C-alpha cells in the first residue's frame, strides 16, 4: 500500500530548487505523475541519483583561496570576500545546509517507495538484490551528507557542542521544525546510517565466479553480477562507506570537537582508518593520480572502471579543459585563477627533508627553489619553471605571467599546477580537452588520517596492532615524494608534538588544492588569521610581502554558522558568535 503523501518529483528538479526552500511542497494535483515511480525504475532511481548530484565533492571548490595556502586573482570570488571579513550567517560560501538537507530529503523519499518499485518484476531474485543495493547506497549517501553538514555547521552553543537536526524519515514541510541534536547524537546518527549500509552492500563491486559471503540468499551468480557486478562501478560500496566512517571518526577526535582530548576517540579513528590500509600496498605513484600517465595506465572499461588503487571513490572520468582555462598562466591562454602563497611554498622542505628554516637544510635564499622537495615543482609553477615546453617567469616586468601584470596574472608570484593536465590546450585556435579525475576520497587521505590519529593515540612509533605506525606512514609519503633517503630529519623526530607538526605539514602538502586546508586548520583550532604572502622578484632580489590579510575571528570562526534564514524559520540555535 502506498502510504506516503505523493509529491511531484523528478530527479533533475533538485537542481532548480531555490537555495532556502529545500523542502518539497505538496502537489496534490500531481499524484498520478508521481505514481510513475512504481512502474518505472529509472524514474524512481532519479530520487537517489539526484542526491548523488548534491555531493559537495562533485567538483573542486578551491576554497584554499580563503586560507593561508592561496589567493585568487578573481576579485569577485566568494572565498576572497569571505577571507576579507565578509563571512556571516547570511553570506556563507561554505553553506552546505541547503544542498545536503535537500539530498537527505530525496533519499528519505526514495527509501519510502523503494520496496514497492518494480525493479525487476520478472526475476524476484534480481528484484530483491536491487532493493538491497539501492537501500545500502541510500543509507550510505545519507550518512555522507550528514558528515558534511557536521563538518561545515556543527558548533558550540552555550557551552554545549551541537550538531544538526536529524531527518531519518520522509517528512512533510510542516514537520521540518526540528531542533538541533547534540554533536554526539548527530555523529551516532551518521554511524547508524553507515552500519545499515554496511549490512547491505558488498565491500567492492565487480563480477564474481561464485556468490560471495553475505549474499547466501542469492542462488544464481549471474543475478549477483547483474546487480552488483562491474556495471555499477563508482556507486557507493562497502569500502567507500568504511572510508567515510573513518573520516567521521577523525572529525570526532579532532581538537575542535574533542574538547577534552579523549584519547579513546583518537584510538577509534586510528583503528578505523588502519582497518582499510596496508602499507605494503601504498601506491608509489598515488600523488600523480591526476596526470596523464596515471590516467592512461588505468584499465578504463566501458563501465568507467579505473584500476588505480590510490582512488577509493571518484566521479566518472570526463574530458574537459575547464580547469586549465581557469588556472594556466596567461601566456598559456589561462586565467591564472589560483595563486599559491609564499606560505605554502615555504612549507615544502628541502630535498634532504629538512624544513627551510632548519640550519641543516642548506636552503639558499638567493636560490629559493633549488634542491627543494620535488612536490614543489610538481604542484606549483614558480619563477623559472618550464611548463608546456615554455619558461614561465613570474617576476616584476616579466610579461603577461609576471606579478600583477594583468587582471589574470598571479598576485603572489606563483601559479597552481596540481590537478592540471599539461597536455590540455586552452588556446581557442587549437583547443583540446583531456581526461580528468575528480576524487571524492583517495588512499593517501586515509593514510594521513591514520598517521594523525595514531600519533595522538599512541605516539610516533607504536602500531598498536595495525601493522604500521604514524612514523611509518610519513616515511612512505616522504620517500614517494622524493625526499633523499635516509630521511634524517624524520629520524630525528621522537616526540608526539614534533610528529604532529610534521604530519600536519605533510597533509598540507599532499592534499593541497583538494579542499582540505580550510577545514583542517579549523578542526585543529589553529590561527585563522595568518596573512597570505607573496614574492616580488626584481633584479634578482626576492622581496616577500603581504598579499591579503585573513580577517577571521579566532574566538568563534573555527565553526561555520547555521544559515540565518533557517534560524528564523525553525527557531534553530545558532553557533556561538554568529
């Protein structure tokens, strides 16, 4: 029996809904249209697919422009305004409240109808498998959307850490007035969704010769492969659920939320991340995941399956030149949007592993880019770099690529190189696209999560049953990066405090421009006001200057606000300070 109140919904409609009106209004005259979901599986699945489209990691946000890692030369950029003191509950470029709650609404509606949809009416076994898989995806995706809501909007209210209103059933518009649950209750709600998903999903999709464990009710392996095989690559699997579960555990353990520094939370985060990892399988080219060689080396099939162990979950591979148009230097027909800061450049050590501030590093201030960590040249274009067989000069009076030479020139003396395909061509006269990978989560992220949590739980060298320590992970990351071995700087680190500094710095380097820095410095309770620096190169002299101040308030801006309109509509408690 169809028990829900019927609403007109089609899967593309979410893309056109107003920002604050994320609730679906009843359309009683369209009951018959919605009835189509019961006989048309594609139409019904559109509810779930719409929720997938609302994931915040479907594109690179480049919110590093609001941190100490980058600025943008787009002077109307929302993150620039945000970093210059305009971040409010009414103006929040980091607002995920509307999209994530909209996605949760679609998922809840989908879960309300899923058992009554004719997925495979002539094959009961396959029909049951479709219901199982799609329910698993739904619970998983709902948990992921809640995770992002917590990361962006959880915060303190009158000394208590609050989370989000929890919507776990499909509700009418009048029922949206729910109070915020506590942070602990909200976290548990996400764990509950993930556990439900894990009880339904296989660890990985792919064709099998025999029905795997956990699917004993399936009699025909062909039925299993039809629903759970290669055809559904890049849908949420059990492994992806465990990866996000591990991410959630790290968020829960982080200083901004773990205010009493409960070591048990760090241990939980370490073990959850460690469960997914084997240091012997650390991808030696994982930091090159976006480059031609790694993409071409993947076994890309008609089902968009990429044989690349670095990538845990990604969007479907697509061909474009959009990022290159946005970020190539002007001489290469780009707009040079993302400009890495001197702050980030200084975070890269020397090739011998020592920070440039260490007297053992052999850093030469007159040759600041010589003998540096190879990742510097891999991720950033600096003065004198060669790119697309052309020398890029970023100093004063260096042509279009020079400092502040044009509206699309660098403001810092640097251009972003990471994530870009050198073989893409933005030149309108001979434009060409190349394949790009947009990643939701990758293996290196999980290794760094483990290192951070393991160090806080057990110190630098203890594996505590996981087979490898925080120090082991950082050693592998730095060796892959090209740090000269033996890594004497790493060997010199023996305390939790010094290892914490190094782990945070390695995370900064490895994950730069992938959307982590803004939230990392907040969950670590670090200073938000470090000014963004640049370099003025003139007549062989390097002069460092402030490009932009960062106007954040450390007393409350480690947490994002609840949207002002939601506070007014539903009398929600606002995070302190906002």
